[in-house]
């Protein structure tokens, strides 16, 4: 009986993830945003590829940074007369 519970848990998790992935993909085809899929992939990157996750975080920060203000033009001063 215990082996059936373990087998159901082991096989149930991938089936649950596949169903969630299918549902999110179906929502995406209807025109809703891609944020949920990106969030799921971000979690996988954070766990299995931390360098990639860190690179994405840096890229996101750089994209959100405002452009530097232009430097002021130097004034022309006229020599005293």
C-alpha cells in the first residue's frame, strides 16, 4: 500500500507540471501575457543554472536604468573689454 502512495506521488508531480504547462500555453494562445511561463522558467534557471539567472537579473536592471542626462554645454564667456 505504501508503494502505491509513493508511485502516485512520483508520477503525479510530472503529470501536474505537464498539465500546468499545457494550461499556461493555452492561455498564451488566447492572448494573455507570457509572465507565467517566464516565471516558471526563471525558477528553473535559478535552481539549475544560477549563472544564467544572475545574468538575466543584471540584464533586467540595466534595461530599467534611465538613460544618463546629457552633459551641459560649456558657456562661452566673452573676454572683459
